[in-house]
């Protein structure tokens, strides 16, 4: 027996890699390739369980639309359609033709940032990490991986335009019936009181008394 892995090498040599272990385990198993594994129930009877095919490395035979990875009515899909209706002229007019690599599309960066705000992800580093691991972020980014500095610089350069775009999003949400817009008043008036300054006590003073 191998003291490291606890396997009995059939090939007569010690397994040195995961592929060697897979070959040894594959030679020792029977019936797994057919999708059937013998299991024993509490009563001692043998059961044959058939599982669905599991092949993480299997490539798709036909191309899939990324939108199909998310359920219908998902927030990311609604936000994507909303940003397509926005007027991005204040942002686009700051871009000019020049040399160097192609920039990420402003619509993609804006959509990713807005979705991050909606789900409580505000850090540029976390948004960049979610573009690689989170399905919704990856769909909105079209399988592109913008760097956190790109997201941070985009937010700083177009901060003024973000305020105007927020109003557009708010109007679209109102038309869609998602929010109710009204007038909210905050009273910040100050009135002179007849309280004695000597009677005012701090939290520490209250504890002492």
C-alpha cells in the first residue's frame, strides 16, 4: 500500500499525479462508467441508482446565449435592458480616437457598476472579482474581465454623469411601476429651548449618578 494515498497500485508503480490516481481508481471500479452504483439500504437490500451524466469538462455542442444562464426576470437582465435606453452621450463624448489598445465599452462598465450597487457590491476590487466568478456579473460583462483600476477610474471620470443617469434610471423604474416617486421633506429647523446647560449630562455622568 502507498502510505501517502492509501491506494494499491495496479500498474506496479507509485502514483505521482492526479491522473495516475484517476487511472488506478478507474481500474478498481466496475459499473460506474454505466452510471450505476450499488448501494445498500437500511434493510440490507441492494439498490441500483442511476445518476444524470456529470461531465464538467464537456463542451457545448451548440453555442448558448449568456442570457439563458439567468432565470427570466432576473435583476441583471432588467438592468441591462434599462441601460440600453439611457442617453450615454455625456460619457461617450469624452472618448476620442487615438493610439493604444481598445477601451472597454462604457455601456458595459456602467451596467456592471450599477448592478454592483444594486446587490451591495461597491468595491472596485470586489466587482472585478465577481466578473470572473459570478454568473450575473459575467453575463453583464459579456465574459470580459475589466481590471479594478479600470472600474475605479471610470467611476471617477464620469461621476457627474452618474448623477444624471441615476435620474433617468429612476424615471424608467417609475414608468415600469417598480418605485413610487413623491415629495419628501426633511425638517431641519432649530428652536431655542429653555433647558439649563447645567442639567445636561453625558452618558458617563448618567452612569455615575
